[in-house]
C-alpha cells in the first residue's frame, strides 16, 4: 500500500495544475512513506541473520541512496534534453514507482513463520510497550537526539545559494552528499557487526560536528562541497547501525511496531529541528544554524560516553 501511494503521488505531479494538487501529492507521498518504511525494515530484519544485520541495512541504504543519485542526475539530464519539460520528467518517474510495486508483488514472499492471532489492532497496550527492552529505548533516544542535530538536507541547498553558487549547480551538493552516503553505507554497516556500536555512533556524531563546523564557516564552493560530503559520511556511519540496533532490540513479533516507533521519533525530531533551523537561519544565518547543530551533536557524544549502553546493543552474537 505504501508503494502504491508513492506511485499515485508520482502520477499527480505531471497532472498538477494548481498548488493544491501539489500539496495533496506531497501529503500522499509522506503517508506512503509512513506506511512502507516500518514493514520494509521489519521484512529486512526477518530475512537477515542477526550476525550480519548491520551489513544488511548498510547494503539497503547503499542501493536506496544510489537510486536517489541516479534519479536526480537523470532528472537533471532530462530537464536539459527536454527543454525543462518537468511534466515529462514526472511521467518518466512513474515508471520505477510502478516497477517497485511489480517486484514487491511478484518477487517477494512473506515469511511463513508469521501468523496473525485474530483481527489486527491499531492500539497498543501498556503490556506490549513494556516488552521493549531498555536497549530499544536507548536506541530511540540516541536516534532522536542525532535527528535534532541533523535537520533537513534542504539547508545544504540554502547554504549553496547563500554563498552564490549558480542555481543550475546547486543540486550537485545533494548529489555529492548522497554519493558519499551510498559509497560508505555498506562498509560501515559491516563495521557495525564487528565493533562496539557506541563507538561507531560517536564517530558518526563527530563527523556531523565536523560537517557543521565546515558549513558554518564555508564561503567558497569547495568548502560547502566538503561539508556536504561530511554530512553524507555521518549519515552512512549512523543510519544502518541504528536500524540494526532497533531490529536486534525489538521482540520478534513486534518488529514492525518497533520500526514504527523509531520512524515516528526520528520524524518528529527532524520536524522540530528543521523548524528551529529555519528560525535560526532567519536570525543569524548559516553560521548560527550549523553552529547550534554542532552543539547538539556534541551533547550526543557526551551522552554516548557517559550514558551506560545496554549490553544487548553491543556487537551481535
């Protein structure tokens, strides 16, 4: 259903004749994302053995991010070849969305061990929430804090505009960020299966601090590009690891619920962070915005060092 809503979203964009249609398309897209991400990651957990879950989620992120890069470059190329015919670009974007549904329906099968015990319920009981171990809530807290420090990637675009980069080349900053993300996600996923995950999370937070410091003071294109690359690196270091940690800490029959809680916490934190970042940008520009982000990331490093990690979050057995 989530991928079907994304396909509907792709269909609405080329048909849009008013701002209201675009708004509806974006709402449908976000609903689709909310519906598909938790079951997708729960499915990933079911088919990936525990000792290599970090590798599995890292590989998923590599493919996902590579698709983003190819799609963005294809869109840029099609816009130039078609004389900026954005409707044509959106029509072409429908094709991979439909193919995703076909692959999901034809090539993927639900795990046979999964069974339903009656009608599905949308309401959680207190006894079910109590089944989540401290390791799970530890992961949610750290993920939320890192999301507060890491606001929307749109601010990388704003930074590029701020230093005077030509509008035609601004998307290259996002491409660069995602190229680094795609290249590094799988190796760091493999690493998450072999070392203490707290140290890797700390390294990711340090990479975010480095990105913020560079972007706060950047006044040339190469410095902004370096900051975007560091931003992609910290995403690669942390995202697969956090997904694997949630998967390891959740009860087997509540993994989709666990990922739903995780996505909700990260989504709310990112929304709050982006809203605050917009206000900070208006008051003090990119220096203040990225500076505050770096401070929050530094707090996350201190918590990682001082807050005892539940034993089940270490290297998977």
